[in-house]
């Protein structure tokens, strides 16, 4: 991908060498062309010098960069590799670019090594953090791969064709193809023609027909690309360089890109071509995309506040056609690299291209879901995988949410021009689909509980959804459930204690079950009930061969104390038990000490002695298999060392 990408930083490097005067002049010519972004000429100049046997680390870097900036990553890799062998100590950004070119050659192991060096050199660079956070990015990309059936769109030329957009039953795209004009404008950066907009009719099966020039008044002798149309086809937003605005260049002599709008007049022609108000002569804006309700525009820019070479922004489109203030989409989307070519489908999924997010090399296509609450709290950004992505530049994806058919642009191997448009069919969704479901019941009686209110929260306790259990006590959450994520469900019902339950969703498509049992907020008791059961009190109180009240036991005993204080006529029988270890006689005495120790604690804390009886039962009432001669774990034995609180009077 060449002249379409917004390279929003002008790289200037100083060349230091010890060549002869003649070679110095030749290289100086190359430096001048390089600094002007005339990379094609610079490459030729430097390579001629190299072939004569002259080279320096600085020149190797310049040649590598020239190819890198023109998205010829495999060629850039050759020069970066030679530079690294000769002078491995480079600036941080070199390691990032070298890693990108290594991915383009599918040398992922060495690419990861360069990313590690990049992280060490760059410190807190967001791209290094993303890499460290997603060390298994190749596995994730592999999981997302194989979802696209891709083929050539049939409209490509030997020049650059890219950036398609839907306009009803037509596809409008950008092309640098030779139109046969007497005067041709050449982009010195890439050696290709400036682009204009072209049109092709689209049949029901997605096939594209003959290509025609689009929008006579929109196309100029300079550069137009990446349109976005309103659904009624009466308004278009598109990218154009600002040369026609008179000044035409910024302070670095770079022709800026701006976003324009045009409307269809009564004769069916495009008119009222207007630069959008948030454009500037000091930064670039490009590649507009509209939300499904057409109230928000997404675009790429390097305006103040941009994190990298270009970031994605959004801006509100008001009912009167005016615009709000552009807003950066934030760190979940934007990196110190390039984020560009946004597209939003009818399902509110944002597609974009990035070379800062972990990918296969060059620009990769990514997808995320736009938050329903309008915030910028993006949950996940996913690489859409192969075949949509390749080791080269892949970008400008558009898709029909209903038919799952669409188009993307790429300079991958096997194309006709420097960039080509490919058509595709998405065969399966990228998102793992999960449903959280269950039944709400009474914890004691197991009776189903209809009408319970359930609220779903994410792991940061942000409310996501709300529902009510049906007549069968059943509930489910279908939307907003992400595979592998943690959620909380808060359940409430009159006369029951509100309960909050955590759940981790399965990582694969399907359903995750979370049944919820609610405790009565006011409990009925009768003679013979065990307070430990009724109030959910921990039964285990004593350590091996001990009868003193442990600190954790005191917490539970305080619950018994509170109940006895609330019901002054209640009487209880304290029954203590041991495990099977030691003799029957010893255990009987030990359990009796435990029962009396518990009774004494309650008396000490204000309960009348005549309300309490206490007796030890030794090992005669085990709750499990752990009798003499049976091998059990310490945890199993612990279950038998307990006290009970049986109500004997009310």
C-alpha cells in the first residue's frame, strides 16, 4: 500500500559518511529526494551507490526505510537485516520496523526477538506493552483465521486500486489507473499516479461490472479517495489533498489530506463540495466512515493528541449538519503506530487497519464492538485473521452485515497492481457466542423462585444488563456475554437476602450455567432445628486434640449469641463431636470439653446458664466414612470435629 496511507510524520535523518566528493554529491541527491518523500528516486540513487561498493549504516537504514514506507516490507527486510548484522545497536523504532518486515517474511520467532529488543529500548511504548500482553498473538490469529473466502474483485488495474465503499448497488473505489489524460500527475513518493474515484455496478452475487469514472466534479487532477455515502445516496464524504485550496502544503512542504463533503443537486450532479470544519492546514484528516445511524463520523488523523503516526477519531454530526469536536478513540484502539481506514457495519462493529496492534506484518485488519452506551470502553480488539490478513498491507475492509459479503484492499503477493481490491464472503462470525443461564431457587426448600431480579455486571462492576426469572425460575443473558470473561450476577427478591454470584464464561461457543440459591432474609425455626443449618453457620470449630474456641469460631459463635439475644426464651443443646482418631474414651472426654467450652463462651458473653445444655458425643456421630481403619484426608477428618446447636425450647 502506497500513496493511500497517511504517513503523518516526515522522517528526516542526517547522512554521515566518508565517500569521495563524487559519491557525496550522488548521496546528497538521494538524501534530498528522501527528505522530500521522493522515495522511489532515493532508492534508485542509494542502490546505485551500494552496487558500486559504497555503503554505510546510515545509507542501509535509509534504503530500508524507503522500502518500508512504501509498504515493500520484504525488500525493506533485506536492508534492515544487513544493517542489523553490521550495526545491531540502533534506535528503538528500528527494531519495531525490523520486526514488521520479519513478519512479512514469516520469520515470526526472530520478529518476536526484535519486538523484545524494541520493548527494552522504548520503555513504555504502547506497542511493546501490547506485544507483551499478547505474546500468544499468533495462536489467537490462528483461531480467527479461515473465516473468509477471498478472490480478486475483477476490477483491478496494473496501478493501485483500493478503498472501496458501498453506494446502493454500486461500489465506489479509489484508483491510480492511467485515465489517458495528456497531463498526468505523478506522486513522487510512490512513482504512481494520484488517485481518483471510480464506480462499478455490483450484482446480487457480489460480482463487479464495468468500471467508470465517478463524480465529475469530485475528481480533480490531484488526489481523491476513500468515500463514505449516506444511505440515501445524497451525501458523500471523501478524502482529497488540499492543493486546490491555494496554499496546498504544510510547513514541511507536505501536501495535506482533508475530508470534504458533497451533495447531489436537483440535476443529479455532485455539488456544494465543502471542506469539513475540523480540517486544518497543520494536520491531516482522511478516510471518513459513518455510523449506521449516520450521526457519527469516524476518521484517521494526526491532529494534536494523536498517539502515533495516525489515530482514529470520531466526531458527532448534528441534526443541522454541523459537527462537534473530534474525539480520539483512545488507547484500546490507537497505538504509536498507524491506525487508519475505519469502517462501521450495521451491527456497530468497527473495522480498522493498524500496524501497531499485534499482526502478521504491515497493516492488518482488526475488529472491535462499539460500546452501546456510547463510551470509548472498548472491550476487545481482535485481529480478523487470515485470509483477510497477510504478511503485507491489508486494509479498507467493508462488509454487508446481512449478506456477509464485502471487499478489502491489499498489496499481497499475486495481485495485479501495487494494491488490489479483493471480494470475500465471511463464512463464520469472529465473536465467540455465549449465553449465561440458570434457575433461581430457595436455598433450603429448593422451591423455584419466579420474579427474582437479576443484574449482570462485568468484572469492574459496570452494569451490563437486567432480567427477571420466569415462572419456572429460569433466567438468561444473551447479549454482552464474552467468552473467557468474568461476570457477576446480583440476584434479589422480596423476603430473600440479595446474593452476588461470580461466574467465568467458557472460552468456546455455547452456554454457561449459573444456578442461584437465595436465603430467606427472615427464617422460621422450630424445636429440633439446628441453628448451624438454619443460619448457614460453619460447623467446624476445633483443631486436632483441642477444645479452645478459635478466632474463626468466635465469629460464628457471635451469630449464635445474636440469635439467643433476639429470642430470650430460646434454649439450645450444644453437641460437640470429634473425629475417629484416638480412643473412644479419649474422644468422648475431648468432645465433652469442647461442648462445655462452647457453653462457657456463651455464658461469658451474657447468656443465662439455664438456657444452655452441653454434651460431648465423641466419635459416635461421624458425618462421613472416616471411621477407624478408613484412610481419610485431614479435610475429611476436620468435618467431624464440630459443634451443633439444637433448639430445645422457644
